[in-house]
């Protein structure tokens, strides 16, 4: 029963097969291959617009290089306080922007609100040389707490950011899970709502190591290609990264995998709801479930074979834990977890 992360599981069979196929014969290197070209064309179809798409092998690279392209060294990136870029990327965004400042804003259930963003923006004075200048708003979809921004919420935040001259980036490491929840088109969820650049994740949802940085305005891509090369993410055999993305995007595999993960998270939440001493901390809208429960129960679950992370240190004999379901989580693991928690 592995609920540590959606990274804990391997890869979708279709993606493994695509890699095997890509290994046959020869192809141009450094992204000059046919597969890479097809991926960009397919993304343009899915998002219903002209775009530039660049493959990289990690979400940290996608976020850091995207933000570095949008934000000058003297700029500031505004994000939710617990965002992955602020907490879990070891300063990579600051490093690749050559010193831009990340400003964390306290959110509600992992989401920013127009009010909190407006309050933060009011602290900065445009053209004041002693302050970093806000340049980018970064939104995480789905959020670190497993919640999902609605279309209206994205549009309101993007509108406010753009009124202040900011570009809008979306960290979509779990974008597929958000799309499976929202049931709207990828275009509506991104550029039509004001998103300028998307870090489009695949690794957490069944790829071995593949992400794409998507610029919805090709002119914004600027010097991204050079930044990707300088950072070591222009892979010589890029076709093996692109082959994963091509398979991921074929026949809506990315959405099917996300629906599996989301559905199991819902079953898990429904199963533990009502168990004495167990509290679900945030709405379960994607593939993460956060629980507060007696520390003795957490220990019993681990003894029974369940694996998960403590989200914060135990306090007053209570533990806060995170459970993540994935594209390959067996339904019987969820059933077994609920059974153990009910004892």
C-alpha cells in the first residue's frame, strides 16, 4: 500500500512501448527528430492555439526555466506559500533567474485569492529601486493540498495579475488531475483564462521522466532554448523524452490515467469519512488526501503495510498525513487501507 507519492509507481505500458519503438533506427539529435515535432503539433491541437513547446525531464527544470524566461533578476515571482517552487525546488527558480525573489502568499486550502494577491501587490511600488519588482504570478494546478482552482478563480487571479503588468505561469505537475476534475477544455483552463506559460507535467501521471514547457504566446519563449541548453536539459536523444509525451497524449491516455488516480482518492476519502478521530483536512479534488488522525492509528496503519508521509510533526497525539493515489494504484490497496483504518 504505497501512498507516498504518485512518483512511487513506474510507467504506463503505452509509454514503455513508445520508448521501445523510438529505440529502433536513427533520428536527428537535440530535438530535431520527427517525434518532437509531432508532440508540439499535438499540443497545439489539444490547446487549440499556436504555441511553442519544449521538453525537459523534470518538473523543477520546467518551472525554473519557465520562470527564468519570464522574470528578470531584479524581479519577484508571487506564489502560494506552500507552492512547490517555494518549498521543494531547493532554490532552483531563484538560481536560474539569477536572483529573482519568490514571494509566498498565504492561501486557503492551497489556493490564492484575489484579495490576498491584491494585498501583496499593494506592498510593492513600481519603479522603486529598493524593491524587487513583481513580474510573474505562479499558480499550482492542482495545488499542493490536492485542491483545484475553478475556471473563475484562475481567470480572476490572472486578470488582477495582468492589470499590474505580471505574466502568469502555471505549475501543472498534476495538470492532468486538475483537468480530470474540471471537465473543461485545456484551452479554457489555460490561455483562454489568462495563463501565459504552462509547466505541463507527465512524470507524476505515468511517464518515466517527461515534462513540457508550453508558451501560449510563441513570442514569450524568447531565449528559453538557450536557457534549456545551458542548464543541461537539452537532451541529445530528445526523442526518448518526446516519445513519452507523444504516447501520453495519444487517445487521451493522460486524462484516463488521471481519472483513475482521482477516482481512487475519492474512494479513499469516502472510506475514511466518519471514522472516529479521523479528519479530512482539505476538499479532495484531485489525487491527494490529507488526514489528521491519532498518532497511534498512523502507527498502526504503517505496521499494517501502508506507506505515506507525515505532512507535519505529530502534535497533541495527532498526526497529519498525506496520501497520494496514482495512475497505477491498485483499488484493493485503497480498500485495504480503509479496512485497517476502520479497525
